[in-house]
């Protein structure tokens, strides 16, 4: 564990759920926490663990402006550590060598390894070489090839963007039963997509393997199962899950993949497991802080601190540690937000929406952990909840628009 006698400054970039978890944990260790304002979830600006907010130019709109502002800000604030949290910022720092860290150290998995793991086809191929179960897959670059390869792989199939930060519409993946659905949902090549990944559809629940490793050897390990996501087809973000005891076969596959990559740092490996048949399908490996980062931290893995110690070249605690099983966790705000969107899109009735919101609250009350809300730091969760409900003055207009 990292013990800092001198209060250092750490800059967190990418304001979304795990930023809160990192800020809360690093604040306890005595760091001065600065968080960037840009991010998909927000919340850091309301946290009592965050000492300062930096409202910087957007990397999506003005990359040059961000780089110039960053170089100046790090020097001005005497930042000691820079931690890109979201995938957008991890990619950004890996792709822009002109960023001047001044005297600050960058916290994160080595970018060469990050790029390997971001290459979905490369990782799927490696999984196959490691004899990890994986269904047929392919990469396509245009619409005619998409139709042709889809026929070769066969239906039902799943289509994902090559870059996970660029959604297909507003979805992480499309689940298609036949060619008619493919032609209906992808009439032309999707704008902004360099390539699409096709794979036979696998059944089952998503299993997450959180880990910390050094030189290809595991030190910390936690297995969780996603019970519910914010998408009906199960492709979305986890809103409910539970940690379990390690499954021997998934531990074996994870170990072989980490060893093959000579992995150093923290990460998450995902599988689909069909409970009825026992069939397993490898999905991907994320070499960064993930959205459900609160789960392994609550289970005692201290992944954020592990990555920090690697950056600071501190001695690593290499004792094997398996996280606690039986932790029920939720992301209540994500669940409510998904319900709100479905209601606004008229895919569910008002009665059904109210029922789903009620269920989300019940699940939250029965869970040990919420990925955003903390009784010791309640404002981020309360503000996020407030934002999900329409202003009373605007409610008639919202109802009219829905009708």
C-alpha cells in the first residue's frame, strides 16, 4: 500500500463513475485531488474528495487547445501524477506524443500493451491461440463485405464497433437474428466507423475478471457476474451484479492470456458463460480503469493504488489476493436513466417505467454497494439522481412531447 509523507497532487482525467472511486481512495491516502470536468457521467465536481475542478478544452472538439492548456496547467499547478481514467483519455494520451508532462508521471498501463488490448481482432486471435473458447469472428471495412461475411459466419450474430468509444447509433453492439434485420438496421456503412467486428452470438451472462498483474503473473483477482445491464439485450453497462468465488476454468483462461501478454498493470477480462450448457466465449480484455471500478476496490483489490505504485516505482505487494465473494452491487442511477430513456422513446409505458424505477430502488436497498452513491460523500449520487427527474415546470412539456 502506498503511504505518502508529502501531499502530492494527482490529476484525474475523464469525469465518470470510477473517477469518484479513485478520488475517494486517493484522498484517504493524502493526495490533493484535481479532476477534469469533461466526462460522460460527471459527479467529481460535487465530491468532497475532490479539491479542485479543471474546466479544460474538450478533447473531442479541440485537441490542440487541450494539449496547450494541459501543458500549461500541469506546470502551473505543479501536478505530480496524471491519471487518464476514461478510455477516451487513455487513447488520447497514447496517440499524442506532443503532450508535455513536465515533471509529472503518467499513471496507467503501458500504451503498447493498451494498444494490443484495444485491437479486438488481435486479442480474439490470441485467445484462440491460448485455446480459450471463442466463437467465429471477423473484421469488415465496408457494407458489401459486411453482408458477405455475415452470411459466412451465420446468424444470429453480434456486430460491434472496432473502436468501442464510437457507438453504433447509441449502442455498444447490435444483435441480429437474420439478414433482414441487418439490412434494416445497417442500411449503409455507419458514419465514423473504420471497421466493424462480427461474431456469432453467444448466449449467457457476462463474467468479469478484475485483476492486477506484473510480468505476466496474477497478484489480485476478483470474479463477478453481471445480472442486469442498462440495455434489454444485455449489451449495455452493468447496473446490477454479484461477486462470486473464482471459477477454475475462467481462472485458467485468464491466467494463460495474462501470461501470453506478459501483462503488467490492472485490467478486466470478460467472458460470456451460458449457465444452461456451460459454454464459454471470450469477449475482450480492458487494460484500464473500467466503469465498475468501485466493485474490485470495495472487494479489497486496491487496483488504483497498485497502478499508482507501479508509476511511482514503489515496492509492490506481491501476495496473492482473491476478492470477497457475495458482494451484491448496483448502479441505481444507470438503471433509472435507462428506464427514463426507454420511457421517453415510448418503448415502455408510464406504469412500467414507474415499476422499473421502484425495482431499481429496491435492488439498491438490498445491495452492499452502489457504484456512485456513498453515505460519506452523498452529493454526487444525489445530484445524479436529481438530474434523472424532469423539472416540475417542464413536466407538462415533457409529457406532451412524449404523447
